[in-house]
C-alpha cells in the first residue's frame, strides 16, 4: 500500500469514527438529556476533527511541492463552485427534507425559510462553507509560508470571539450560515494544515508508547479538572474558546489520528468515512424519527435501549446513504444531472 493510500485510509477511518460519535451524542441527547457522559467524552473531537482534517487535505493539495504558487483565479472559481454544489446546495436540500422530523413534525413557513435557506438547520456544513471560502480566498495571495495563514486565521479567530459569542446562542441567531462559527473554525483548519507540514515529526513523537500515554493522561487530567459536575467548561470552540478547550481539542484529535492509523481498512468504515457528509445530513432526522417510534412503546429508559437506538439509527442511515449515493447522487451534487445529460 502506498503512502497516499495509507493516508486516505486513515482519513476515512477517522471520519467514520467521528460520524459514529455524532450519532452517539445525538441519540443520547434525544433519548435522555441526563445521559450526557458519552456526549461529553466525544465533544472535543467529534466535529472538530472534521474541520482539522479538512484543513489537512486542503493544505496538502496546495502546499505539496509548493503548488500554492500556481493558485490561480480559475482554481479559486472551481473551489467556490465545489463549495456551492457539494456543500451549500446539499445543505439546503437536506435541510428542507429533514425540516418536518427535526421540528417535531410541525411546520412554520417563516421559520422554514430562515433555517433552510439561511443555513441554520445544519450548522456543521454551513460553517464549513464559510471556512472553506475564507481559506481559498486567502490562498489567492499565493504565499508559501504556512505560518502566515496560521497567523491570519488566528487573528480572525480572536476578532470573531471579541465581537460575538459564536456557539451558545439559540440556533436561529446564527443566521445567516453560521458565518461567525465558520470564521472561527478557519484557525482549526489551518492547524490541520500545520499537522500536514510537520506530520512526520509529530507522528515520530506520538507513535512512541510513552508519548501516547502522557498525551492520554494529560487529556484525561484536563477534562477531569474542567468538569464542574454538570458540564465540561473546556470545549474550546463551543463558546468557551480558552486554553483548556484547545488542549482538549488538539490532544484528542492527535490521539484519534493515532488510533485511526492502526485500524485496518474495511468496507463499512470506508463507506461511512467517504460519505460522512451524507451521514451528517441524516444524523438529526433519522434519530428523531426513530425516537418517535420508541416513545410509542413507553418503555423505561435504559442503556440497553439507548444502545439499540444508536445502532438502529446508524443502520438506517447507512442504508439511506447507500441509496442516495447509488441512485440519487444529485442530492449531494446537483451537477451529476448535467453530466448525465
């Protein structure tokens, strides 16, 4: 297996782990909000890792062999169109599809227009649109020094935090398109780019058993120290952008990469990783719909039912994602219709 194939494999595995954690967190919070242990454990990395690895891939593409110096407006336009057709339009389509189940089977036209066309319904892909747009715009400068982009995005991160709370407000207040959240996440994406630039050196350190153990113990200590009995006060990009927060984010992502690189390739995780965006689109509506069915039986809440609930949500989403990618690919890129014609 070539180095490129190995990298692609661990990236798909990492994405698969993260999207499974998204389902665990969503199902737990829907089924019983008081069951928040799993959610707190996965929160530092389960979404943050997507931004981190997205930045890794973008920087790898344009900084390998200094390709950034050839970054043209034509390439920029191509990337903006990809953001539009692969992220923005699918976000609108799936927001419309899942609106009814996500809103307890109620419909309000004004709210529908705001959350669907304003990008409020699916915060992750909305923010990712903004983050990618900012980064590709910065790349028009053709600067070869990765640290310059880190400095710029860190400045954006600081300014955005100063002028507004980016994650702890009611969802509708993030209109339009979670632009503040997206601006903040550009910094985490560039940290993913830094990981690419220094990947071999970082791996050399983290691959040592002692370093891995120290990193794991440090992460555990930070999370225990920040636990106040009801919630974690160190989640970084969730409205508490502090040093403890970023410590949990970076350590947990690096440890997750270490684990992902040691998991053998298999069809299930490879598919989930490749189609992680589709799984994300379904991660609210599918569990919400299944929960309605579970509640009909009025069963006493238990971890056994919660586990079955998570597995059923993942299974139905897996089948749905397969159908979409196989037979309805226009839902994730409307240009496929034009290609067929």
